[in-house]
């Protein structure tokens, strides 16, 4: 997650919308990504609202009545994306300039972190078969299609993001990450 955030920090366009979902991905992104200059940074605080960011990209990308659609980037975990995610179909239908970056560890990472720290590593209902975010997106895209690819290195993520952001059309980047990487979140570090 840290390596992915370093890449995104470098390549996020100045005037883009940045939406951050809940979970370990969200905690890491909130600590390591800045608000884009001339853009916006939105996250759900409080109860976490897991899964809101994919749907949120639709409204953010559309903008107001006198605005052109603006590049919108959502950083989500695979668990959050699985909470909703079918909004990819709407993103494609309207050909919105949205790039979803899915940090994929086949689990609800924040729940694993809490269960490891507070329940003696007794994991209950937090792991699942890893879902291929590229195939998921393509399945929802229909005939209009979507740019979708997996990035297994920082350089691949950089190249894909730059290309997909420049295309200004729907895109998904699936980034496999490890389950046990802790976010830079003080309660989990002590």
C-alpha cells in the first residue's frame, strides 16, 4: 500500500477529484496522499461508510451543470469495492473520466488488523477468495468497454495510471497488496 501511495502522490493530476474509501486502504491514503492542487479530497469519516467511493465517483466526475466532467480518482480496497462496485456500469454508460485504483488483498484488511491486534489473531469472516478487479470491471462494462489492467509493480502502476488518466475515460487498476501491511494509523502502531 505504501508503495502504491508513493506512486499516486507523484502522478495525481492537479485539478482532479480524489475519493478515498474506508479500511486499511483509506487509512493509508488519508495519511500519505495530499489533496490535489485545484482539486478536491473526500473521505468518509466517522462510521467509515465502506464502499461509498465507487458510487461517489459518479457525482464527483459529473460536476455541476456548467462544468465539464473532471478526472476523478477513487482509491479503494477490494472489500470496499465489493460492497457496491456495480456503479462501474454507470461510469461506463456515461463514459465518465474515472480511474478506480483497487488495492486488492483478498480480505477486509481493517478487520484483519483489528482481529490480529485485539482478538489474538482469531480471524472470523474477513478473508475471501481474491476477486479479479479487472474481470469484474470488464463484466460490468458491457459493449462500451473499460480500460482495465493489473499493476504488480510500482512502475506498472505509474505507467497505467498516467495512460488511463490521460484517456479521460473509465478505467480500473487492480493492485495486489499483502494482507498484513498496517496503515500509518497510530492506534495500530503502539
